[in-house]
C-alpha cells in the first residue's frame, strides 16, 4: 500500500480520531472534568508523543503491507486500535485535568 492514497489518508484520520476517543473514555469515567481538549493542551509532551506514536504505527502498518489482505472493516479496527493504544500509553496521567489547568483558563 502506498502511504499517500485516499485509503491511507482515511486510515490516518481514523487513527487520529481514535486518539480523541481515549479522552472521551476518560471523560465518561470521570477522570477528566471540564473540556476534553484540555486533556491534550495541559500535557503537550505526552500529546505530541501520542501523536508521533500514532503516526508511526499507522505509517508502519501501511508501508509494511501488513494490511493489504485485510477487509475494510479489519483495516478500520486496526487503525482504531493503533490510535487508541498510542494515546492510552502516552496519556496515562491519573490526575484530573481540572487540577492541572491554571486559574483563569
């Protein structure tokens, strides 16, 4: 599979969207109070690490050809798993976001 095809770009978008689903899961569990995007903004190093891990994992999956024989559904699940796990591993902070945000924000 070539890295910059329409299918590959959709694969990337699914992976990146699944990173946000990790924050939604944490918000639903009460681990994030307030704005979900603040979870990423108050931890820029972890967020960049998660983004780089997601992009690297997806690029590796595409360029290795490992997904060539997968069905569309299996490719979606693979992209979702790569993005979700990349964010889960890099954004493991157990403190609530409301304690990390400076006053006045």
